[in-house]
């Protein structure tokens, strides 16, 4: 199950509720962008199976419910699902790098939308893109309307030596029009910002150009982390992280010492998204 915690508008969270009928035990879950064109942000999950992990989109019904089947509705919700769960696949089996991947991250739209004639209006629709961390390798996949992740272009290898990292997507943190990446080294505890610089993932795997924005973010000290566009309304991307003390912390502008925004059994969760 995926239990979201409603925000209070100040970076703090309330009581969680279950928002899916699907079992996400052991899955890598992520969200940033919509896949159905209805304007709602959908959930993407790499779900374990007998043949390794498979990728799926669970459409949002507009109330935060991750839909598995059309006409499905959460208890008490006033809107039923309009779309079925959708598999994400590739035309070329050699392009499947998520079957044994540790993490899948919806990073935003790396290569679009595109204004081809310079009139300020996008002429080519944008689609959410995904990062897949397969052992040491970091792959960038480009979304499309047919749910085939190699339909528009093959995946791009944007980095190596990523085994010990956890990833988070802050959006366009530096204001250059390209989405960025935050990565935590689980052993050293360094938290780094990788600035995106191009439509093929340039910069997202560039270690020498990355900037350390935090220390002591070891897996023991901050077991889980995620980036959110703006949790407290200050116009800057934020980080949330669980602590070794089972609390939930919020970091304004991806930095600072962190503020406790949730208490209780946060150590019981497998992932933040």
C-alpha cells in the first residue's frame, strides 16, 4: 500500500491514509509529472516479480488515489478512476535496465516541452522522464505517449559508479531551465547537487561539477530522503528525510539543519516519494 500524508501548507504533515489497492512491498516508487494528459501527477513503481522488477504507471484520480483499474474509487472519494494501471516497456529488450534496478526516479521533463518556432508556446508536448539506477550505472529514459521508454530515443547512460547513492529529484533548483538531481552517498554521508545542463541528461552524472550541499547524510543518520518542489511555500525546492530517531525532517531550500515535521514510527516506511 502507499500511504500519503497530507500537508498543512507549512512543510508539516498530518495523518496518513492508504491510497492504493496495490501491494508495493519492495517496490521503488516515484512521482513527478503526469503520464495520461489529464493534468494530475501519477505514481510510477518498479514492482518486484519472478522475472525481476517491472515498471508501471498508476494514474492519479485527482484525489491522490493511485489507480489500478478504471472505475476504481477510494473509500469516501467522490471521483472514480478514469484510467487503468499502465505498464511501461521498451521495444528493444536490451534497453530494459530496471529488472534488477535498486531505484527508479521520476526526475521531470529533461528534454521538453519544446518551443520550435520561438513564439513562447510549446509546440512539442513534454513527457515525464525517468532515471534508473542499475548497480553502478545510471540510465536516463525519455517518456512518450505510447508508454514505451525507447520510442522517441534510446536510454542514455549518464553516469557510472552509482552503487552507493540514493537519488532525489528537486526539479530545476538552479533556475537554468533544466531539471537537477540530488544524490546522497550512503557511506560518506555527502549530499550532492548535480545541475542539469542539456536535453540528454548532461550534468546529471557529472561528479566533478557537482556541489556538496550537506554532510552526515549517511544511511544510518537519514535512512530515507526525497525532494519536493516546495513544501513550505517559500518558492524553493525542499528535502524531506527520515531520521535514525524515527522522526521526519524537512530541509528548506535543500539545506539547513532540518526541522522535525513528523513524529512516530517513520522507521516503518520503506521509501519516501
